[in-house]
């Protein structure tokens, strides 16, 4: 009778191989989760900055409505104010220009990893378009 080949060590190889596969899978999951977390934080920052810029544009529109901005043909004004949200205070700056009947408001917010701007343009007494939000 022939002896069966020795199977010593096969279980050890299977355990090591399975452990290696699980370890690589966990490392991949860790990198995916940290990347998603960073993307979520960036989205949160952009969203907060957008609405803070809208706040600056709204304050500028109120200043126009209350006559704090003159009615000359080539006019501009700049105002900076602080706005508190929760436990953080942000500095919001807006610049209003009026050339040949067209109002333009540029609202900027500081206090983030990068500056954010919002431009609002219109031909009436109040701006009517939001032209874009560039986080540059």
C-alpha cells in the first residue's frame, strides 16, 4: 500500500492566505472611507461658503433698497462685516458697482481653507441673476 501525501502545513497556508486577503480588504476600505470623509468635508465647506456669500449679497441688496448706495452712473461701495454661525465668526465682504444701469455685487467670504466669491448681476434696482460661484 502507498502512503497518502503529507498534508501538513496546508491549514497554515490557508489561514495565512485568508488573513492576507482580509487585511488587504480592510486597508482598501480604510482608504475609501477616508477619501469619502475628505470629500464630504469639502462639500460642507463649499455649501457653507455659498450661503455665507449669499448672505453678503442679500445685505448688499438691502443696502441698495434702503438707499445706502447712491444713484450716480458710475458708483461703487465696499463693506465688510462679521457674521456668526454657531461658534465660528466669518468675515464677509461685498462690493457693489453700478455702471450704465447695471448693478453688480461681488460677495466674498473668508475663514475657510480657500476664499470664495459669488457674483450677482442685474439691470434693475435689484440684481436678478446669480452668475456663478467660483471657489478660487
